[in-house]
């Protein structure tokens, strides 16, 4: 399978143009398929797209329905959580229940939920009575900053290490790097986070422990503030990247292993190129495909935030928002976040499916 | 694999640059420290649970943290005295009650002003009480207080007259009545929906400058505070998800104060010479409680509690085998007081000392009680049998698995209660499902904890028959479905006592009855563990003689804090206490110049990256196709 190179796969099927009545005999080299073939391919493309999109739509509908039930099944008493930690009278309880609509029967609540879905009214947070969409948009940039940075770090580092490791199979570099990345991959995030905090914040005092901004404030102006955020970003981003980069290492390593003995690499070497150049310019691009998939899939994940990382470092993103909401449970906020997380993941999957078709002709052929 | 000259050059550059980079980072820290421009003294308080609070509406406040913040911004009519929790002047400098105990006259302090300079007037008080009576949301919080007021009148600018439908003790303790400025609040559309706006005029020591929900609350000192302005400029409440993280932040100097610590965290902090650990009596207690028979007001039973626990004798026998002193020594490492009843000893006016009536720790006495009451038959396993139901005394003990102390307590309980030939089966449970079981009456014995508030009416109401549910449905408004008419009468009496001493007597007598009846056994009052940076001093405890700094129903804790070097200056008779630069040093020495280090590192990385890329390009130029 791995032997199928890009050039081989993109050649038109032999005889593809022969049966076509409209062949005008111009395509001497057979490279340009005749028109009916092309429109058939287009129909087939549309069928493919329609299949993928309707699949995604079905998933999305299931998500929308389960969002209502999932957070009501887990239990908890939002009224108790909202009323506060001081004693609550029956009148207060009744007032809060009525305000939240919790005194309605489940069927009525569900009907309200469905109605609100159609009007895109996501409701107000139980806790702060702000629109849940506002809460989400407020936190989204923070999450994108953290997960985006971590993803770039992880992908960059993982691809680089993976390519080298696969290239020199059996070397000390390969064994040690794969070992390290797998160890980090299996380390629980909260544990790794605590260790990182203890070492770099508490003992060495290099980075702040908590949050996204300095507790005592910094001088006004863009640069001091940006630097302050960057300073707070280092530990969570590194921790998150440390946990996930192993995926890239392993995938890159195995696809490089597949490419390693291909003829085109022998040709490249025969041209007198240095080993590193052969790897970088010839092997890596061909081995990138599975990694691209992974990056695209993780692209959905960057919206989901990093629940554990954000919680440990009190990074005010969507993951922390979700964690805070689930303690209540703040159902309207949980519903929105759940749908958003699931939605971005479904969308990312859909995009990967579609992109893949363009990136990898094998998918096109087998579809 | 011969190394080409170019590769060697590159490697050498890298080796040379690495230490230079590190050196630059190190050099940067002292060099830029002085440049860091946060020249105000800021007290940073770490708060776990800050993100629980829904908003900062001072009139719709249900959280301890919210209460702390309210007290910093708004003065109540009457404070709890820092000495002994007796009523002390707040915005009202004095007050009196008519002979029939129905009409109260409050005289406001004429010096009291809002932070915008306007005077605090009787009209503000009338306006606020009217809001609390008419706004649904605010009324659900304050109905218990304001619904009994039949008339509220401003006699002049500084005198308010309030008439209640019945005599009411709470009118002496109006700590929960914080007037809002009518000249601003009358323009708020729905004060029930107010969430806390920066810059609002306040009557207290601070004003709100920033509220980032789930992140932080920033308060700025009110320089013209009518009472006693604080000695610093800004107070920040910084949210933390876990106390662990906050402890690390305190050690690193990111925060100055932290409360609600456990003994392990305290010992970690005690070894830090920049931090002071304060262990003082609190209003928190731990107890075990018995299902005294879940039932409705009409007596319809529900739940699955063991019938023998409705008999006070069984509960008293168990009370006799619980060695509270030992629990304090072992579980709390001595940082607590053996428990008696619901009111903690820091509330000295209302605390009841059992004296001779104290349950003597004696398994013999407990066994005697049970034998006398007819629990003398035993099963084959030697467990006593309830003569009435014929069931063996085999109790479930459900405890909160997320509180490590409970597991240790439960080990003791199983052994001790076993001495009575009563079997106990411990079951750990998560808090939420456990509380659901407790509310539904599905338990025999359970663990619990409570923060007793200074006003007895609210908390002791949980012991009255009125709190039994109307329908056989779960409720969290009663303590173990306890109901005793004598207790009800005393509760009513203290509620109506306009004389403080009379009230205290009723509260004590009520506790005495509950202690004898033992629907709950109060194990101990645990000390609160708090810690603060040595850059600060002077935190005010409530009560003064030994109490907590945080979680007060007052503002003494933070408002009395002073930057340490300012306190030294004052002690040295320097007198230049308000020298801005001095106070700055208090909070600045661990300020974050580190951002600059990162900047330098980032810039250096980019430069090096660029250099390497250039070198590589040149190196491989001849190889490129």
C-alpha cells in the first residue's frame, strides 16, 4: 500500500477515455480524461460530499439531543449551588427554582430547549445570569492561545523528532526519544502539571503559578501586558505539548519507516544529496499525510480547550469554564459548551474527510 | 560521517549562544526589577471558590466570599463587635427600642458619606428596605428580616424609625442591612439583576474597580472613607481552583493571604520564613448526626432510617463513648476544641458550657443506659436488639469520601460504638449523592460539617418542627428531622427577645436541650488555618482575642492589614506613613520582571533561529535542486 506513490495514483485509469463517445482523439498522451468521465467524477464527488455532510449532520443532531439529557442525568442540585453556602429558606429555593424554570416538568423543559435551539437562544447561565454565548466568546480567545500554541509546539517537535527517529531506526536517538515521548504521553496531565509547577514556579521561581495575568498587575500598554500573558503561557503550553507530542512522534516515525526504502529515495541519494536533505526534502513530504490528518483532527480539539491543563493552571479558557460549570451544574452553559465542543470536532472530522480526498488520491480512487 | 566545516561552525555558534542567553536572562532580573511600575500597595488575597459566586449584587448575596466582599464595600447599620460579637455601631451610631418592643429608632452617624461625597441618609435606608420588600429576588434573600417591618420612616436626614409586627431580636443585629445609595440605585432598572458595576459609590472602605467573573475582583481603597481609611491602596481577590495551587502562589509571593488551609499545607508553609501561619478558633464544626425519624409535619414517615435511632437513649449511649478530646488531639493535631452544641465558643455570649452535664466518656455508662432502656437482648453475633422493632442495632454510617478527616474519624467511631455491642457499617460516599440520601432520610448515621453564623435564629431554625417537610419529599432545611416542642418554644423566645441577655439565655437553654437529646453529636470546633506573607501585618481577627481573618461577617480582617515596612516606619516614629514609594516596596519585591526575561528569550530564540536558518540555507545551497 505504502508503495503507491502520488504519481502512480494520479494516472487516469487505462482505457478510461476509450469507451467515451465524445473522444475527439486529441489527447494523445491520455493524460486529460474526456468530459463525460469528468462529469461522472464530479457527480461522484458530490455524492461523496453529500454522504459526509449528511453523516456529520446526523451526528450533530444526536449531539443536540443528548446535550439536553446528559447533564440532567448526572444529577446535582443547581439550586443549592446557586443559593450560596449560607442557609437558604424555602422561599429562596422556590424563587430560584422558578427563575431557572426547574419547577417545570421535564417534558416542558425539553420543549423549551428545542424551541430555543431553533431560535439559537442558548439561554442565561444559572450562576451569573449572563448570556452563555457571551461567557463562551469571552473565554474562547484564551483557549485558542493556549491550545494553539501547544499544538504548534507539539506538532513541530513531534514531526521533527519522529522524522529523525524513523530515519535512524534502532539508533539511540530513536529509542530514547520514543521512550521519553511515550512516558510523557502516559503521564497524567494533572500530575505532570503539578510537577512542572513545583519545579519551575515554586523552586526555581521562573514562571507564575496561576492564571493568565499577574496578580499585582503590570505597567499599562500592549507590550507589558502581552509579555505578561506570554510569561503565564509558558508552563501550561509546554505541559500540554509535552503530553500530546508523542502522537506526532509515533505517526511521523512509522510513516517515515514506510518511506525509508523506497526507490525514489535511492534515486535522490544517487543524485549525491546529503542524507539529511534526502530525508527533509523527499521522505518527509511523502510521509506527512497521516500527520496532516492528525493535525486537522486536533484542530477540532483546540477549541475544546484542555480541561485538565486549564484547570491546573487556572487558565481562564473554555476547559476551565466547563469544569467550573459542571460543579454547579450550570446546565445552559454546559449544553452550549458540549454542543460547541462536539460541533467543532464533527466539523474538523468532516473537513479532514473532504481535504483528504484532495490530498490523497487513493481515497478518491477507492471511494 | 565527517563533520563539515560549516556544521562545526553552526554547532559552535549554538554552544556559544546558549550560555549568553542564560546570562542575559539572569542579568535581566535584577536590572529590570526597579523598573517594574506597580507603585501602589496591593494586598492580594488568594481565594478558592471565588468562581462560585454568581455576581456582586450586595443585596443578593448567598456566599461567604460574596459576604466578605460586600462588607469591604458597604457598611451595615449595625456591626458585630470585634471584641465579642455583640452589636456595635455601624452606619447607625446608636439605636433604641420602645417599651412594647415594636418600634425601633436608629440614629445614623452624621459623618457617614458615600464614596462620591454624598451623605448617607435615613432616606437611603428607607429606600433600601423598600427594595428588599418589593423586589422578588432581593426579598427572597431578606424576607425574613424585612417582611416583619410594618412601617419604615425617615424622621429626619439621620433618623430612621422602624415598626415591626412582633418584637424581634434581629433588630438589634442589623448586620445584614446594608443601605444602598438612593441617588444612584434609584436609577438602576432592576436592582435584582444588578451584578456589580465598577465605580459605584459605596459606604465602606473600598470601591469596586474590576470584576472578572471566575478570575478576580479588584477593590480600590476609598481615600475619603468616613470611618477609618485603610493603610494601602488596592485589594485583589484572585481565584484559584485548588488550595494547593494557592499555597504555591503564596510561597512564590504572587499572593499575600490565603485561608482555609489543611494541616499538611500549614506545615509546608510553616517552613517558609516569609510566611506566617495563623491557627485560630473558627465558627466551623464537625458533627455526626442521627436520622431521628424522617417524617412530614403530619407525621407521615419516609426514608429508611433505623427505628432505634428515634430513641434518645440510643443516641445518648453513643454520645457516652465518643472521646472528643482524643479526636481533637489526633485528627486535628490539637488545633480545635471538643464539641458541645451548635454555637461555637467564639460566640461567647451565646456559647453554652455543659459543666456537670457533659457526657462523661464511659462505655460502661452507655451500656447501662441501653440495658435500662430494654436493649438487653442480643443476636448470635452479640449485637443488641431493639426491643420495639426486634431489629438488631446495626447502623449504617455514611460519610463524605472527599473529606480525608472523616475516614479517620469513622475508624474511631466504629471501635467506640462497638463497645456498646452496636454494629456500625461505614460507607464512604461522594458529597452530592450522599447529601441527596440525607435529604431523603435514607441514612442511619452520617458525618457533617457546619459554619455556624453569628445570628442564632437562622441556624437554630433547622432544629425546629416547622422545618419538617409538608410532603414526604427530600429536604435540606432540617437537621436530621429533629422536632421538639421545647426547642420550638425557646427558638421563638430568642427570636422575639429584644433584650440581648434574655436572648442569650434562651439560646443557651435551647442548646442544653439539644445536647441532652443528642440528635447530633458535635465532635469538635476546628481551628481555621490561614497564612499570610510577612510583607503584611496587622490583620484583624474576629473575635479579636482569637478568631479568623477571612470569612468574617465584617471587614476587620483585611481593613486592618498594614504593609509591614509601613508598620515598621510607624513604630520607628518616622511618621511618613503615606510615603508611596515605601508602601510600594512591600508588595513589589517579588513583582514580575520575569515577563522581560521571557521577552529576551523569545527575541533571542528568533534571532538564533533566523541565524541558523540562514547558515543552513547557505550550507545546503549547492545541494539544492
